[in-house]
């Protein structure tokens, strides 16, 4: 399975398909941080929201690169479960790379403020919250991108529709006055948490929520894969 993960990552890089989501992410982050400097936790919380649709799109691109025949051959060679797991793992690796870039980017462009006192622990707390917010987004974005992939929906138009509905829905349903926030991953709730008082119980609750949503979305992806064959 490791060889299949490397094969898909190599195809993603060598075909140049990685450039589009990378550039889109950098442009979005540039616009975000171009508006002024902010505290790390607050800035990273918004950054995670901005990255969510980009990471989902990146996952769809990675999973769509492999021809259908090659994907079926991989299923025969390593097994159905390993073939599908390899795709999700490869997408997770690329998402973590993008998150690493997003965490470093604001410091390069002066988009965040540091503490006046070198001994101030608020910077470490802000960085920890920011890392948590970005890692919270990764599994949900990968799951959404997988749901939108060609192997899941069977056509490009349906895939774009799934991405659009998932990306917009995550923001709209995640608003503070939403009556059904559980239908979307808690990316908006996480952003609000990083901008305010982040209690440990709240962080645990949002993490469980994100993992539960991801499990449901991955379950839908696997069910769609079985239906598509």
C-alpha cells in the first residue's frame, strides 16, 4: 500500500496538478493577511476556514488523476480496501504539506503580531490553537474531496457540485445562528473558538464533532465507491 501512496503522490506532482491548489491557497492566504496584522490564534482560525475548500479541491484533483483502468488494476493487486485507503492517505499527506505552508506563510508576509514580552506565553498558546484549527480541517476536507472525486460521483459536473455545496454549506451551516450546524464540519465553530476563550472541553468537543463528521463522510465515499464499482 505504501508503494501505491507514493505512486499517487508522484503522479500528483509530476503532472503539475499540484500547482493549481497551491497557487489558489497562496492567493487566498495573501488576500487574507493583506488586510492587516492579527493575533496568531485568530489569524490561523480564519486561515483554516479559507483552506478548507482548497484542501477538498486538492484531494479531488489527486484522486481524479489516476485513470479508471489503473485504479481497477490497483484494486486487483493490493485489494479494494487498501486501494481506497491509499488514496485517502495520499490526500492526507498533501493536505498536511499545505497546512505546513499555511502556518509559515503569515510570518513571511508580516500578517501576524508577536508578543511584546519575549516571555509571554500567549504566542505559544496562539500557535497551538492555530495548529489545532488547521489539523481539525484536514480530515474533513479530505473526506469532502473524496466524496467529490470521479470514482465516487462518476462525473466532473457532479464532483464540482459536491465541492461547491460542501464548501459553501460548511460556512453557511456553521454560522452561530444555524439550526443544523451538525450537518457541516465545525470549521466555523473552531474559528470562533480561536478568536475567543478556548476551553479545553470545547476543543475536545469540536475535535470529536469533526472526527464524527469525517467518519460519516468517508462512509458515504466508500458506499459510493461500491455503488460505482
